[in-house]
């Protein structure tokens, strides 16, 4: 077999399996990110027991984190367009890990808010499905809905696994050690996987979308701001549908996070 034949066979093998790598890393990333963030509900009781803070004061850290997520999201979107997921998702994982370390070392409200609020909020803003969809859409065109839905299913599985695991860690090693272990999960596993394996477009690796089934031109055609690729940002901001959608997401998120934050404490009371 000639060198060219070997390289061609290797390229075909890479084309077959690498989209699964991209999808798998996205699945793991959102699972760990959402699981770790929603583990705040079990940290809440442990933190209150140690510092004797009110539940409102302690949970305010996550509220600050949500505000930082909101403010950071447009910046994250811009960075994804400019430098791609390899840098943004790796950086977000490390920043979120730093937030957990700071939270685990916290002795005051300000330190806890700095870690769980500012660092975790900014880091998490780089990791949810809004970020994953920006590059999964380039790797999967014909099966785009299935791919994004599969990655999004990592959210539920991550919460199902990471939250009970965090509770076990708190009981066995203490809440500070649990924060450090979640930080290690993000910094040692999630960050390197995104840095070494995640790419914005298959063309960066001389591959094609949809495991090679879609023509290369399908994924690199010019974006038409007013055409099938959707409106530009300035156009979207002038449409009532955009603001209706934004309000709907906000209205749904408020009661959801009230339940997620305080449900463990409420069950403990009962």
C-alpha cells in the first residue's frame, strides 16, 4: 500500500469517527457544567450550617452568578466567532474551576460571592448549549437537530449524576473538598478535552460535515443576513418576536431556578 493510500484510509477513518468525538465532548461538557452548577442546592445547606448565613444571603451568590452569565453571554458569543470553541470552552472551564476553588476557600460572604458568583457565572457562560450549538451546527447539517438534541441530553444526565455525587462528597469529605473535586473535574478533564479535540468547523481538519455525506460547500456558503441563515443582530433586536422569545426564556428561568436552588433545603426541612 502506498503512502497516499495510507493517508487516504486514515482520512476516511477520521471522517467517520471524529464528528462523534466533537459530539461526545460537547455532551460531557454540558453535563459537567450543568451538574456542577446545579449542585449549589446541596452546597447551600452545608454552607449555611457552617457560616450561619440566611438562605437569602447564601443563595444570592448564585443570583450574582446568573447576572454575570447574562452580562458575559454576548462577549462569549463574540469570542466564539473570533477564536472558536477550542479557546472559549477551555477558558470557561478553567474560570469555572477557579470559581469553585475560591468558593471552597471562602471565609467571608464577599469571597463566596467572588467564587460562586463572579468566577462561576462567567465561566459557566462559555459552556451551555448556546455555545455548543454554534459549532455543532457546522459539523452536522442534515442531522443538526439530532446532534444538538443529543448534546443537550447531557444536561439532564449531568445533573442526575453530579448532584448526588456532590452530596456524597460533602458527606464523606466536607463541602470545601467537594468544591475542589468539582474544580478538578473541570480543569483536568473538561478543559483539556475541549482544547485538544474541539473545533469550530470540520474544514479546520480537512473534513466535511455529516461524516462526509454533505458537500463541503454546504457548510462554508456565505451567510445571507436577510436570507435563510436568519437576520443579523441589529435586525433581530428590532423584531418583536426576538423580545417575546427573550421574555419567555426569562419568565421560565425565574421559577425554575427558585426551585433548583432551594428544593434540597425545603426537603431537608420537611
